């Protein structure tokens, strides 16, 4: 199992949390919020989050820390 920290921006708000990957499932936890998990589909640097068999969101993987978190 892989684990790490995540820094992200969504809706103009900064978020800091933890992530973990187990098989094809990636889970996130921000602060004291409950952990939320999705299956992941990758296409190059593009990520699609899949929940209950339906696309639930997208993202882009970026190298380094271009947003200076």
C-alpha cells in the first residue's frame, strides 16, 4: 500500500490531506473528515475518479510543486 500527503485547490480553497492507494482504489482524508475512496482511471497525466461505476470527477497530475504549496 502506498501513502502520502496531498496539497490541492478546489473551488478556490486550499486543501491539505493524506492519500493512500490499495490495488485500484485511491482514498483521501482531509483533516478530521471521513476518508473518501474512488477507483482511478489514468490516461497520461489525466485522472478520472470513478465511484459506483460512474465517472465522478477529473484531475491532472503535475510534477513537483508548481503552485508552491
